[in-house]
C-alpha cells in the first residue's frame, strides 16, 4: 500500500523538528520516553496503528508518505503563522 508508514511518536516528532528547526532557528532536543512514563487519564494502547486501506478503497484517497505529509503540512503551518 502506498504511503504506509508505521512510526513511533518520537520518529514523527524528530521529522517535525527536522522540517521546522531550520526555519525557526533550531530545534529543541528530543528525549524519547516510554508510554508508561507519560501520565495520561486513560490507558493508552500498546499498539495503535491507523489502517488507511478503507479510506483508499472507498473514497480513492491514497495517503502520502509520512515524510512527504509532515514536510508539506509543517511547511504550510509555518507559512501561515509567518504571514
């Protein structure tokens, strides 16, 4: 399936910082932590992967890769907030 990427939250955060950091004068240090170290009101699932096959099959919407999507959307957010 096109666009299929399974990534931990820390990988997603690193990608966001890699895209935004140069435009913001640097990126903060990222220190990954275990889910068990993050306080939450509700129990979090050990594995919560979003399956996009149905939206592609029913609506013809093919997800873009995580890297392309984050690069595009973080860029759009930065441009909108700079205006």
